[in-house]
C-alpha cells in the first residue's frame, strides 16, 4: 500500500476544474484548497510503480502548474514478504559473487 501526500498548484481561475478532475481519479482525495490555488491531496494506491505514475499524471491535468510529492508512506504487501526476502538475499549474494 502506498499513501502519498501531494501539493498541487493550480492556475488562477482553474482551481475548481482541477479539484473536480482530481476527485474523479480513483484513490485521490482533495483535503483542502487555498485562495491562491494550492490543493492538498492524498493518493492511495496498492502498486508502488503505479503510484509514481499517478503523481506524474497530475501534471497533465489542464490548469495544473505544479504537483509536488511532499509525503510518501509505503507498506509492503504481507503476501509478497514471504517470497521477497529470499529473492533479495539471492540478488545480494549474486552481486557479491560478481564483485
């Protein structure tokens, strides 16, 4: 699970449209909006790679001037942890063998 905190800055006069577009996206919640066009947003995703792509997609929304990741929390999937440590350990051993 990924939880990301993003500060989005919208162009003057586009704040409502940006807010609407963001709230239409799955896993996105807008918590606050300022008069200056800043929006405090969280994004919740299951996939680590997909979360990064989603944050980058904010830049493609018409009216968005910038989107900055200000917080990121990652919690591994418990089902993946059973197999992941062994594969990481094997990769570490392989790297040590080639060095």
